[in-house]
């Protein structure tokens, strides 16, 4: 079948077959989709397609099978969704998390990126340097300055958010660990 013959066949058969499949599925969009897919499959086999005595019947059969296949997949998905229990309620972020996010937002972009990549993404200093394109010494400086700025911001906000250093489990360090000597102000 030549391209022109196939185009003429498509133009004449497409609306008819869509109407027939629509009557079967009850969904006009799905009918158009599966008939289009059937024509794509026919196009891939166009050399042998004329050997079929009833090309429109072949298109209709393929389209109906595709519609049934879509329906089965949708039914399996629906059965799976029905069997899966709803997710448990996840608690929202705590005040410490909110304070950390707010403090991170106040850091310069370069320091924030270094802190996030190193402490939250667990990248080494060399990996952070490679990812950001900065020298290793610069990354170390950004980390040090960022941690110092976070310590000040979190110490200041701890009193506002948590109710003071003694509330909710006592004082915490800048990234949630035990406070350093510098953060507590106590030197041993």
C-alpha cells in the first residue's frame, strides 16, 4: 500500500471506526486514541496490509483489543488502589526543622548550598567543590562561615521558637547535634 493509498484509507475509515469503538467504550477520547494506535500499527505493516482482505475490519479488531487492554489495566490499577491502605497521617515539620529552614534561607546562596550539599546530602568537601566548581579551600571557608552564621541564627531563634535553651530536650547545636563549646559559650 502506498502512502497516498494509506492516507485515503485513513481519511475514509478513521471516522467510521472511531464511531464504532466509541459505541463499545463510551469514551470518545479513548476511542480516538485506540483507533489512532491501530492505524499506527497498520502503517508499520503497510506492505503486508493490503494482503488482508478486510483492512477496516483489521483496524477495528486491533482498536477493540487495545480498548479492552486499556480497560483491563485500569481495572488492575483500581483494584491495587482499593487494596492499598491509605497512607498514615504524616506529622508536619517540628519547630526545630522550621527554625533550621528559616535560618538556612538567611544565609548567602553559596554558604547555603555548601551547607546543604555537605550536611544534608552527605557529600564530602571535595565532592561539594566538584559540584559547585569552587576550590576546596573556598568550600571549607563557606562551610565554616555558614555553620557560624547558622549557630547565631539558631541560638537567637531557639528562644523564640522552642521557648528557651532549656525547653524541649535542652539546647541543640546548629545542625541538630550537641552544641559546640563555641555555641554554648562554655570553654572547658
